[in-house]
């Protein structure tokens, strides 16, 4: 009889344990399913955002561009269309009109202030370097990915590629064409040799990449118009640290007086050191041809082929084209009619 009671107790305890374990597993499964469903429905909601979009504007034209960029995110970015959008302005940006402020507010865009060192203003695009560093600092802890883009960008479809894979901390595009880039098949010239020396870039960190429009093999030279970063890696903050080293150097100041390209691109050159000194090649990912697509590039700068096909394009860049576009530019484009119509409405003259 005692043996029977003992077995009954063991059976009862075992049954209770099974019920508890089963309930726990069921609860965990239900919780995981709920979290997965929540992530699919609202990938930017709850805790850290999946992605934060940032840009900079320092002119009335740039502010209008930033508005179009924000509208494109809210219209075409798919499950990321409600992600935070930050537009930075500096002390040199004109006062934003009430109407434009209202439109940004309707889109849920935050206008944020950054400061540009006065001695940086002798070189073009300096302000966006310091704005990007501040954006990265402010995004840390709030977003898993910061997408920093020039304001002449339009998003045309869900940018899933911006959600970097595990182990990848930097997504980039090479520069459009060679210009002042360092040819990979030749020794660095005096300009690039000084860059590498002043920024402490090791030769072992250099690797080949191809320019976008003229397909020339170059040493690392990243397009500053689209940068995908994990904020905690501080790549953009390093950019803001390295850039003054170059523009305050007498060699580059003198060179800029005789070569305007140095004034235009020195900020982008500084990015090379910020990336190569802080991120290994295996932690980088070159973005696909569908990103940073240079619409009408041939018409503006010359190229071997046309850039007029919007099929499959995720983001495009238009530079200054729409300040004085061809009267029939819409007819030159190939792609979804609704996309071309939207571009015509937002950018057409």
C-alpha cells in the first residue's frame, strides 16, 4: 500500500511538472510569436527603432529637397515609412518659412540644429560632416541603423538593404566617377600619400572598389551621399574629428586655391580615414546598384551610358538636374508610371 501511495505521489508531481513546463513553453512560444508579429507590423516601433533617416540642408533649395526626401520616405519606404526622419540645419541655414515648418511637422519630421566651425566654411559641404556626427550621437541608443543621405535623394521602394546583416556595421557606395580618387593599379600620388600619412591610414587596410559610372578600379573612396552606419561604431563622429585635420593643413589649403575639386571633395576624402581606421573590410557592405542611382548623370557630368531606368531603383540621386531640367525629361525615363508621375509632381518645373 505504501509503495502504491509513493508511486501515486511521483505520478502527481510528474504530471504537475509536465503541465508547468508545457504552460511555460506555450507562453514563450506565444510571446515570441507576438514579438515577431509586432516586428513585422511595426519594425520601427518599441524600444530602439530599426532605422532612423537623417539629412542636412543649408539653403532654401536644400530644405525643399529635404522635404521631397521626407515625402518619399512616407510614401514609398514600405514598412519603414514611419521611421524617424531628422533634418539638420546649421547656423548658416536660412530661417525656415512657417509653411515649410508646417509641412515638415505634418510629415513628423524633426528639425535639428548643428553647428559648423567657422574655419571649415572655405570648403564645400563641410556642414554636413558635423551634422552627421551629431545625428550619429543622437541616434545612439534610439536606432539600430542610421541612414545618412544627401538631401537630393529620393526613396522609391522599401530600403530593406539598409537593415545591415549581423556583423556588418557600414553600408556604402563608391564614388560615382574617378576624378580625384586614387587608382588602385598605380602608387598613391602626393595628395593621397599625404592623406594616408596625416590620418594614419595603414596600407593593409586598402582594398579595391569600382567607381559607379566609369568603372575604374580605385582605392577606398566612399560616396558621402549615402552612409549606412550603426551609431555605436562612431564612424561619423570620427569623420568630424578627421576632417579638420585636413582642411586646417596648409598643404590642402594651398592646393584648394589652385584646384577647386579639393574644396569640393576634401570632406569626402576625410571619410576614408574615418572608415578605414575604425571598420574592417569584412564589416563593410557595398550597397547594390539599386541604391544611389544617379538619374540623368550623363546629362550633367558625362558617362558611358544613360541613367534613365527607374525599374528596381530603391533610392535615386538627382544632384542639380531639376534646377533646370529638360522640358521633356519625363519622356526620357523608363519605369513605373506612378513613380514618374510622382517625381514630376514633386520635382518637375
